């Protein structure tokens, strides 16, 4: 607040307003510079590839690259698994996570995390428990 009733605001407040305006202008200029660099980079990538890259095209390239880089044991695979009542039974269904765009299972890195052969049990209610047995996996997904 102003220290004198005859002034609208104190010099400190005026200086603060000045620096806020400077920071606002710098942020606006930074935003424009980043947008220009992104547009320039997009134009160069499109010219080098020969077409505009879409998310689906990049996903196809990533799958191709994974085939070159990773051995088959470590390559990402589709997240889609059969669900059985016991190990020897025919599958009752599947559990999968599908991508929104392609409606296909996402590709995850998977590692067998079965450290014990005892069944895994958890409660879903006061008197209802779910028990499952079989292999257990840890998954990693890179979007």
C-alpha cells in the first residue's frame, strides 16, 4: 500500500509491476521461440522421412527398432494372457490391455517374477477370497 495518501502506489510496487511485465514478456518470447523450433524440427523431420509422421507410424518404427535391438527373449510382447481355472484347463478367457488408437494389445516388457509356487490369495469382500496359482510376471510399458 502507498505510504502517502497523495500517491497511487509506492515506488516499490511500481518496480514490482515493471519486473512482472518484463517476466511476462520473456515468457511470451520463450513460448514463441520454442514453437518456432518445434515447427522447424517437424519440417526437417518430415522432409527427411518424406511424409508427416503420425503416432501410428512412430509405433511401427519402435516395434521395428525393438526387433533389431532386443533378442527375442527380451523383446516387448503383446499384453494379452489366457486365464484358466487351473494349469491344465482350457482357457476361460483372456486379460489384455488394448491401445485406444489401434485397439490392439499394448506391447510390454515382461519378466517372470514367480519366486514361489504357493498360491496367491486376496480378499475382495468380507467373506470372498480370490486365489490364483501359476506363473507371475512383472511388466513395464513405455508409452
